[in-house]
C-alpha cells in the first residue's frame, strides 16, 4: 500500500531533487518526513488530497500528499542602508 508525496520548493532537495516520490501508507506524515530527513520546521503546510492536514495524519493508501516549504527572505535586499 502506498501514497504519492509531492515536494514543493526547497523540500525537493531532501528527496533527491525529485518533485514526486512514492511513500508507504500507515505512517504519520511526521514519521514519513523523519524517515526522509525532512526538517519539520521547513514545512509550512501539509495538504492531503488537496485538504490541509496536521503532521500527525496517518497516511492512507492512495493519498496524494503535498509538502509546501516556508517561503521567506529578500527584504534586506531592497533597503537603502
């Protein structure tokens, strides 16, 4: 039993530069992230089947998981200091 995990932004670098991988069902999203060495603090939003979910959600067979990274930076580049 498996699910698809889509990585967006910097998260792709944690799964070999791929945008999609197959993961085992049965674990929580947090456990799946830990197994892939994806730091929890860089994941701003988790969507499962296009609905927001907590990282404690237990992955079901056929789920489509999207991990969306924190976006930030760039403010200091535009200051006149």
